[in-house]
């Protein structure tokens, strides 16, 4: 089975750069807008406050940041 897969993979042309970039893991910037705790109403559910606009857009401003669930 491995020999068959190897032959198939070797027969494919190399992937273009845009496919390689698409396959790379993505890292979200650590700001309020990408945080699991930042509600749709703009309230932080950890600190129970609405962060100032400048703070919400600042990367690495909050030590309680957690990546938001994608669904």
C-alpha cells in the first residue's frame, strides 16, 4: 500500500506556492478581536468590562487571551 501511495505522490506535479501557504497553520494575532472571551457585544467575559478601542486592537495586551473557537 505504501508503494502505491508513493508512486501516486511522486507522479503529481509540485504544489504551487499558494497551496503551500494555504496548508500552513495560521496564527491569530493575540488581540481582543480574536479572543474567545470577547463577546459580540464588545464585553470581555473574563474581566466583565468593555475594553477601550485602542486596547482591543493592541496585540499581546492581555495575558488572559485565548484563541477563539472557529465555530
